[in-house]
RNA sequence: AGCGGGGUAGGGUAGCCAGGACAUCCCGUCGGGCUCAUAACCCGGAGACCGGUCGUUCAAAUCGACUCCCCGCUACCA
C-alpha cells in the first residue's frame, strides 16, 4: 500500500468545461486514481478552479459584474459537472480562498527570503485615459532596433528583440490610442536562470515521461531560461504580501501552480488533520503525478519544479503525463447546428459512463484526436454496447433464467485454467498499461477480454448445452460469470456506475469498490443468488439536424456586395492598401492587393466582402472585413458581384447568413474556388455538380465546396445572379 | 515564415524510443455460421508498396539525411 499524489491542471473559471478538458486533464487522473485506490493505495487527488487572471476580468467587464461573480459562477458549474461525471477528487477547490491566498503568500515570502525572487524597477506603460498599467500586448510602438512600427510592449516580432518598458518609441495604447505615460513600477522577478542547471539535471533521467513531454522540456531548457516577472499591476488576484505593494497581484500562472499545494493543505484541514498533506508532499517515496494538456507543459516541468526547488523540502513531479488536444473537425458546424460539447449539456443527454468510455477510447495520448458525433455514436454502439454490454447481458440473463444463482463448477480443470489464465493475462496487461498511464491501451485490453468472452461463449453454446447436460452447462456459465466479474472490476475505473450494477446482478455483497482489484480473480460462491439483469448500456442515437444542408459551412459566412470608395497606401506596409468600402455602411478594409491593383483601379470597383470577420489590426490599421479575390499564383483578380448589385446586397446563395463573428482562421478553412460553368456542371479542375444558377455558360463563377472531394458545389450568388470573376482565372483557383 | 506534433487498407487507430519471420485493432465492405443476447455475437475473405527519395544494416513502419503534405501556437496570412 502506497500513497500517491495526483494533481490535475486547474480549469479556468471563465466558461463551462468541455470534452477537451475531460480528455486532456480530467478523465486520465480519475482513471489512474480509481485504479490505484482499487489496488489499495491511498490517493490524494486535488484540483480546483483557476479564478484569477485577465480573461476573467475582461468577461466581468463585458457582463458588468464583478470578477468574483464570474469566477464563482463557473466554479460552481464546473464543480458540479465534474462531480456528475463521476470524477472523484479528494478536493476540488478554487484559487479565490483565504487558504490559497495564505499559501501563495507564504511561498512568495519564503522564496523572497531565500533570494529566489528579486524586485526590479521597470518602466511600464500607464494609460491615463484607461487609468491603468497596460499589459505588454496592449502597447504598440516602433522598435528601436529595427524600426518595425508595430512592435509590442515586450518584444519586437520582426527582429525578435525583447525589451523593457521605455525602450519602445512612439508607444500607443491599443485600446484608446492614447499615448501612455511611462511610469516606474516595481515588480518581483523569479530567478529562473538560477535553476537552469538543476532543472536540466533533473529532467535528464526522466525516461518514464512521455517522449513529447521530455523532449519539449529539454529543448526549452537548453534554449535558456530568462527571469520572469511574477507580479503585475492589477486588482484581481492574490495581493503581493508586502507593504507598499497596493495594486499589485501575483501573476496568475505563479498563483495557479501553487494551488496544488494549497489544495492539499485545505484537504488536510478539512480531514481533521492539518498536517496530513505532509505525508504526500515530503516523503520522497510518494510519487506525484501531474495531469494536464500539452499547452501547460512548461509550467509543470520547469516553473513549478523551480518554485519547489526554491522552497525546498517538497517533492518534485514524478511524472507529467500531458495529453495532446481533442480537436473538433466540425466544430464550427456543430455550433451552428446548436449542438454543444460542453459537459453540463452533454450530461443532460448521456450517462457519465457513456461519455467516459468515449473519451477514454479516443484519448489524445500521443497525438491530437478528433471528435465527431459520428465517431461518438459508432464507438458507443459498436464497442461499448455491442461487445461489452452484450456480453454481460447474454451471460447474466441466460444464467439468471436457467439457474437464478451462481451454478456450481464441476467441469474439467483445464477449462477453468483456460478461463482464468485469460483473465490473469488481461489483468496483467491492464496493470502494465495503467501503471504507465496508457489509458487507451488498458481499455483495449479490457475490450479484447470481452471479445474473448463472446467467442468462448459461442464455442460452448450454452443454449444447446442446457438441453443436453445441465451440469456441464452450469459449469461453463460459472466460468463466464467469473469473466463478467473480472470485466466489471477491470473496467470499473472507466465505467464505475455500470460496473457496480454488474456487481449487483452477480449478487455480490457490498460494493465492487470495497472488494477492490483482487476481486478480479476471487471465487464466486456457488448458489449465490443472482439479481435480475437489465442491459447495462443502450444504443445511442446522435440527433442529426435536418435542415442542415451539406453547405452548412457556408452559412457561417456573411457575404455582401460592396463598392470601394477610396483606396490609399497603408502607412506602415509595403504590400497593403487601406480601403474604404461601402457595404450598406462604410467600413475600413486592409487588403494585400497592392501588387495586383493600383489605387485608381480599385476606386469605384464593385467587390464582394466578407462582412462578419472578427476585426483585426494589420500593421496598426483596423481591418473590418476582407475582399474576395481569386488567386492562381501569378494572377490575382477581385471577385465581382452580379451586375446591378447595390452595396449591402446579401450574397447568400439563397441560404441563411450568419450574424456571428467568425475568426479569420475559421474563414480560411472554408473552401472557395473558381469554377467554369459548362453545361449543367462545373469545372473546378474536375467536374462537380452545381447547386445554384448556371446560366452563364463559359463564364467563371465562384463556388463553395463543403470538402475537397465534394461532389456538389454551391455557386455564390445574390438574388441578381451569380458572383463572377475574370475569365482569365482557371477553374479550381483558390478564392480568399 | 518560425517553433512544436503528425502522416500506417475507404475512415479511425496500435506498433516506432529499446530495428527482425504473415504489420494491430475498431468501423465499413463481401461471404458464411449461430440464435442465449440490445438486428446482437462468432468465423472467413478482400483491402496498406507503413507520405516520398536516399542512406545505415544480413534485416527498417521502426535508425539517419533530405523532401512533400496536414494540424496546433506564433507572424506584415485579409
């Protein structure tokens, strides 16, 4: 029996947790902890809501409520969602607690006293009109080294030079374009550089880490560590515990990792023994595991270890099994369909075991994994329901019907040994996988065992045997009940609820959890009464929204006909033009078309505009949309709306148009192509069917393709007809 | 463009670090079996030159070099 510390990355309290959190950092530690507990280990598993930091204050400002209100709201939502998913924390707390403040302050003061922190006076930009210090990314100016005019407050992106406050020339506040003052402000820095050698040594022999984690960390360390400021000028957060530090809080990343420690202490406090946490943190024999997503790696393999080294006397991470990301191929589409993947809504429709199974089976352990509803449905129905669920049910219901109790085993010992060795082999393999945090592999081992059960059951044929030799049949069923029990135990970290139900069907006393891992092999008492079994899992049907055409992706766009009123050079860029475009209202657009069109050619031109792009600054100038243009490498031509169009006319191809603002990168994923109209089909480099007006034979139009190999293309059009492009453009040319 | 990750049958995956005999499993597909079970389960077939090129080796999906493509973050990508 050993103690294990399991730390889970703290979900940020500004939105409900979603499947990505579950796959990345929440389910793996739960699987691990449940497994270790079943084996008799004592597990302390802690996490909580990360409630500080700018995104929360931003959200609060938007909603006109306090940051605390936002942070508490999502803490409650997420805490409940986590509980409902049967993720068993020893404690799931939050960072905005008295305890956490105290622990963070203690660590801060301790490091300060040990010389790991130092105060350094820096010049920071202060915006008099916003009345606050500006985070670096909200300041822009001219780089003193290379003359780049859009350098940020902390670094010039062009030449890579980093600098401190004051070095930047002609700085501006991004929000209000006020010229910020430079004010002197003092901040505490952590001497990361001082830990570099020790960290490199420490990481070197971490061969049990996942390769990506180890490699990533090593590269990062070898590139050299710079001291980082750990405080900032802000109100929301843990105040710097020193006199004269009003208006300064501890940076959210420093504050959050200390949460592992503070949560452990809070747990100890609540358990009645305030020192109970020490057993998990100071005994070098106790291993600590940190579960997180890959975006969080450096904080847990560099910064947190540095803090721990600085403080001394506490265990460093033993393993950091970081997962990759769960991605959403149809993310945008799913949202537009109104389907969601946040956990609270998912739990309204599916049992926690269903969600747990899917996430475990599709866990992004080595590379990003893709979520799709089709895959969700398929994995649940074909694997969980058909293989495992059906095996349970055919064994349990058959035995219940013909015996009503656990039959006696009177068969050959070879038969028994065959079954038991299959069970033991699977158990050993599952243990190996689980010990190494290979959760997908362990699950597969279990499913393979269920398949073995199905095969074996078929080969014995109890339904025929019962008519010939009841005793022999009973013996065979006994072995299958053993297998059912083994499966229930082995799968219980993944499927805690259904495993307990199976346990009850077997007529077992107590709970599976109490019985523990060793119950995999334990005998079943003959004549033990069985309970009437019900199927453990039922098939699911993912609702497919009708009315959702194959061209759903196009509906995320809002295209409008427009006219260019004015064109002038971008003040800070060689290839960009600044355009005023009338699309019913006048907007400013930055276009990278200077190499292809003169200003004179542009002015007065009819264009098609993507009007719902998230506005962005391009080299300092606001761009509120973009012009559609066809690009065939050498030649680039603007796309034209149908003749007679008026600025503001919708180019919707008869479909709905989105009011939502879309990100540029999401727009880039849409496939728009030039197509030549020939007969009733289109040529986009290959022939496709057309949806929309095709009367302009021989002309070049613009189409939307749902996918690269789609068979049907949507012709972009308004009520006045299709959108066209210069005939010189070849079919298949990209439009962007 | 920079950094990171990845490319294995129609789709999705395992194996790769510690190179070896028919390349794993799931779905789909084709054919067969069974009828206890939620049209489930079982058996068999077809389907992959393991992104490409070159190299190391008796032997490479696995090691090295180069190249193409994809994804994430970053960027004067609009």
